[in-house]
């Protein structure tokens, strides 16, 4: 009956988590519709659509309820046009489930959005812990020239909803290059959520 | 209504977590009854009972249910007789709540015990993530010559039960010096838990 304690080593360069129970990866071509510059995206996909742009190692417990999932995210650096590489982003399917992200290597941002459309941006770097509170949509952005590696932890019954971002035409804010740094710009394709959709998110709390 | 996202920097040397919402510390004199060598403990307390031997920085969310608590533990190195410095140790008051510990600096052990009295020992060092599964009593041990600093994350409704360890006369295993290293030895004062007490722990699950 007892679940055995386990120990896992994180390689900050590769993002590999030893003794992970799962791994998934995203290739450039998987991120269709995410970036503003469709022509630049099509050109990148034609050139290197099969390239893995980020991957996740995770440990999932045997039993879901009350437990935790933890792991690592490795993100390649890069841009589509002037827009920095991002993860697909999600909100937890049970809305009132939070997540922590901890910088292991590289530098980037956590881009957060409330159901009502408020944007918050927090910088991640080694030794920086970002707390994503319940009910915030979140996406990681690699603004650096090197891979961004983070470890994460969240309640095992959280679930991920990826459709919410797609239905609003993306997140309200995009992160683009600005000289050697970055800046936040409005996403022209963004459609604010209706009161009914916001209420539906809030209703996922338990 | 929304909880604001936050960002926190961990100093691996001091264990300080910036923008923590809480901090607590243990002084040597607070750990009466923990160590095997009563005479050595009394002598240490007489000499430096007020000394802070470990402290915790934490961030606790506004709302408990479904949320996470995270933070850092800083443990001074040292021994009482031949026994390495330990934290008081606990099991979660809701038994089926896990915890992750991540090595930031120094080296040590996570000493784990199941309700039935099985011992597991996992080494912690920088970049090592230890998963403490639901229903395991756990205590940190600093086996190094430098401070042991770890970050941790656990469900915010877990709670801590410190009485269970005291009622069994401590944990079943002690960690003592063995040359330049460590070894595990039986705790002579340990009294295995009764079936009724084990059942009571299992009944705390939700």
C-alpha cells in the first residue's frame, strides 16, 4: 500500500530529471497558431518543424488525490519573428490549483493572465521561485540566449486546460525582442472572455 | 478575489527566501528529548541553548484548500554526541499529503519512516529532489560540515503532527557519525506503534 520515497537529480543544463515517470516534448510544428507572425512561423516550420523546442520530465504519483506532481521544463531559446519562444500555456482544469516554478538555468518570464484578462509578468532566473496562484493562466517565455530550465510542483489533481487560451485568440500579451531585452506588447488577435466564460472558469473550483 | 502572483529569490547560503510570509526558528534548547545522548545534550544546552539550529522561511497562500505552501529550511551543521543535528520531524496531519524537498546547499539526509516502522534514508545534495510520499514520517539530517539548505513544497491543507514521533520514543533510526561519514543505528528508545495507532494515522486520509 505504501508509496516508496524517491530521489531525483536535476541536471540544470539538460533539464533531465532522473527516475522520471514520464516525459513529453513539443516540436516547433506542434505550436501552430501560437505566434503572431504566421509567415515567420511557416518559414521556421518548413526549415525545422521537427525540432524539439521544449520538453518536460515529470514524476506523477500512483494515487492522485492530495498528492503532488513535480518535474522539470527545458525550453530552447529562439524567436518566431520578434516573438520569443513560449510554452503552449494552460490554466488548471480545477481552477483553484496553483503551481510553483523554480529557475534552474537560463532566464525567462512567467507570463500570467487572470480570467478577466489582467496580465502579470514575473522574471525567472536561477534561484528564483515563482508562485502561480490559483485561477491564473500561465505560460513560460525564454527571453535568453541559452536554454531556460525550470523545476515545477503542483497538486496532482490539477489537470490542464489548453483550450481556454485558444478560444480567446491567445493570451492578451506577447513578449517580443526589444534591443537586447524584451518588452510586452498587446496581442492584436486577443478576444476578452465573456462573463459566461469567466464564470465557467470560476465554477471549476472545488 | 484573485491572489496575486509572486516571485521569491532563494539565497542558497543563508536559506533566506525573499518576500516570505512567515518565518520560524528552532533553538537548541527547543529540541529536548530528540537526541539519544542526554548528557551531551544538557551540556550543549548549558553552553549554547539559545543558539538557533534551524529556521524556516515560508510562503503560505491566502486560501488553504487546493493550494500549496513552499519555502526553505536552513540547518546548522553539528552533533549531539555522535548524532547529527536533525529537525524535529513530523507526519502530515492529513496523512495522505506528500512533500518535496530540494537540495540548495550542503549535504544531508531525509530520514523517513512508515507508520508500520519501516525506515528509508535518502541523500540530499544540491540539485537533488526528494519526494516524501503520503503517510511517511520525515525528518531532515545535516550530515555535512556546512549548513544544509533545502527548498520544499507541500499541499497547504497538510498540517503537521509532531506528537506521533514523541509517542513512539523518537524515530526508529538515528543517524550518527562514522569516521568522516554517517551510519544508521537503531534508536534504543523506540517503541513500535500499535495497530490502533497505525489505523488512526491511516484514518487521517481524506
